[in-house]
């Protein structure tokens, strides 16, 4: 009997080992469960990023006319580069214009008529003579330059005269070559005329 008992005990264990555990059944599909399901909407497609517009190719820089500068020193230098003569010279004790001075002033007039620049005309004299006499001589010289420029078509309202007499020499030696440099009408750009 012991043997029977043992067979009955060992047989189920052997069967379990040989056959193994029962496998899980596959899950029942959702439509068979009678359950509401929600459909998840997929995310919207990513929008294409517009390409960054490329800037237009650089153009040649616009050349700015130096005469349009607000720096009057630049304007004076540019006018001289274009042929403007800042100085015309006079003979001793005279305010009359020489042929050389008239030629320079004609070129200056052409340049000034093409602009709206204001000009100060300074009259200068050498050191010989009294201060009062030299101031009056400088005034006559500045006015001679002004009158000639206006006769050539430069607007007289843009021309201002000023006499320094002997007070602002460019040369201080005591000889004729130096004195001749001081007897002059000196023109300098001092501003712009109001347009309008």
C-alpha cells in the first residue's frame, strides 16, 4: 500500500512538471468588452519654419559730398581741393583787383554759385600805416572782393565783409616779401544760407 500511496503522490507532481503551468489567455479586444474607448488625436504636424530671408547684397555706399558736411573745416578744405582760392593779394596801399585776383575770384564765383554757402571776406593790410588807416584799407579790400563776386552772379546776401587791418598777419618779418603776403582779401566759408 505504501507504493500506491506514493504513486498517487508523485503522479500529480510529475504531471505538473511535464505539462507545466497553464498559459495566460490573450486579452480580449476592446470591441468585445463593450467599453467606451476614446481616440486620442495625434498632435498636429509641426509647422515648417519659414526660412530667414537673406538680406539683399550690400550696395555700393552712396558717396557723400564733402561740401554737404556740417564741419566747416571739411567744407573749406574740399572747396580748396576743387580750386577755390582763399586768398587774393593787393599792391601796396591799393584796394584795386589785379588780373590774377580777378581770375581767382572768377573760379571762386563758379564754385560758390553751385552751393548755398555763406562766405566771410576778411580784409587785411601790412603793418605800415596807422591802425585806423589799415582797418579802412582792409575794409576797402574786402568790399572790392565782395563787389566783384556779386558782379559774377554770387548772391551778395551770402557774402559778409570784415576788416582786420594789420591785426592778423600771416608773416611777421619786416620786408616786402612778407608784407606782400599780408595785403590780402581772405575768404572763408562760415555757414550755410537758409534754403527757402
